[in-house]
C-alpha cells in the first residue's frame, strides 16, 4: 500500500488575480528617480506576491492539496548586483509570518525549484557565487515561513560542458565550497537533455542528496529505458530525509515537441508509473509539472476516478493498494 499525494507548481489557473510572480525589471527600477521610492515599490510587489501565496495555500487547503511548489520569483531583483545593500527580507517579515501561521494550522509540504541559472557545477566562479546567493535567498524565505529548509530545493545537475564525466566531478569539487546549511536544502533530479537517472543518482549517492525522479525527463533523455531497476536506489537516497519520496510527473506536448510539457497529465502514463512503485514506499509525493497547473491536477483526479482501482482519502489524495 502506498499513499499518493498530488501537488502543482507555483500558481493557479482556477484562482484569479493571485499571481505570486509579479515583477519589476531593472530597467523599470532605474526609471524611478528616487531610489528609496523604487525600493519601496519592489517591496510592495514582493509583499503582494507573498499575500497571493497565502491565497494559494488557502485554495489548496480547501481542495485537500497537501503539496505545493512556491514560485522562485517572489522577490523581484533580490540578487541584482546594483541592489546589494537592500535587505529584502526585513520588510517581508509580517507577510512571511502570516504564511508561517497558516502552515502551522494547515501543514502541507512546500518547496522550491530555483531557476535554471542556478548552476552548481559551473567552472565560472561568478556563476557559482550568484547561484549560492540565490539559494541563500530561498533559505531565508523558508526560515521566514518557519519551515525547516532541509530538502526543500530541487535542482538540475547543471551543464555537461562537452564532458559529462568531468562535469559530474566538477559538481563534487564545487560542493566543498557550499555551506552545510545550503547543502542540506538540495535535492537533485534527472534532466531532459543532459544528465540521466544513473548520472544524477551517482551524485546523489556520493553526496548524500535525495534524488527526485522526473519520469517525463527520463523518457526524453536516457541511455537505458529501464528505470525500474534503479528505483530502489532512488528510494534509498531518501533514507535520511524527514520528508517522503518525491517525484515529478508531466506529459510530452506532442511527439514533435516531446520535451515540452503538455497542458495536462496523461493518466495512463501516470498509472504505469504508480503500478510499478506501489508498495515500495509508504508514501510518495508527486509534483505535477503541467501548463494548466492546478487545473491539470483536478483533471488528473477526475481521470483517475473514472478508471477506478484506487482508494480516495479525500479530494486529491489516494492510496494504491
């Protein structure tokens, strides 16, 4: 028996006027002659984004959704080099405290997936430095929400740089320069163009990092189509985590655009995965990476209910027996 909890990414298509990713470009910032006024505007945008996160969490609680990925664009220009003197967390304390209070009353799993420019195996010291600054921002947000940051940020391995073996070893080399509290935040996933399941697993096992299996990425990028024989290894990387095993589920937009995410999740594809893993773990959290966000989650629930064969615990969580 395995409990399956579904989650979705960052924003809702069902809940109107609730974007957590409102932004301001540096060009727009620069046009405001009074710098303090420009910073106050950035802060108002960030507060609005966090207030919309609270609305999203309330929407999730009302629909029994117990897994959610926050947007990584909550604070516009947070790490811009021209704003190094801006203490962006201080004006957000009240909004973050409101999120913390709600999450205490309605505990759900929340995490982040920092943007693609966070590259930990880069040879460029500035890229690595900026990547770590971005991860520090995520840690500050999590602590502001009174969330244990351990295993809350999923990353890709990074660039292949025309020599994947060397790129993997560069990741290990750079790992030594990362603060232990930041190391503890990180999970790694296989990607759709460069690092396969086996390659990402190598790093996870070497460094003691949880592995997040992305089924769609595996179908798009593999040397060996079989992933089931590696499942036990994937699960083992979670043995020291306080959180259940996590995976990503999405479907190809088309055969021609195979790597692109479809609007919704193919229920047959998802069920093939679930039937392979049921009983192997007590609980698994499945992050839906579909263009239609929560609407894709609700549609997947309807599709699964039509097919039967699972026991529903509430509106969106179920048991594979």
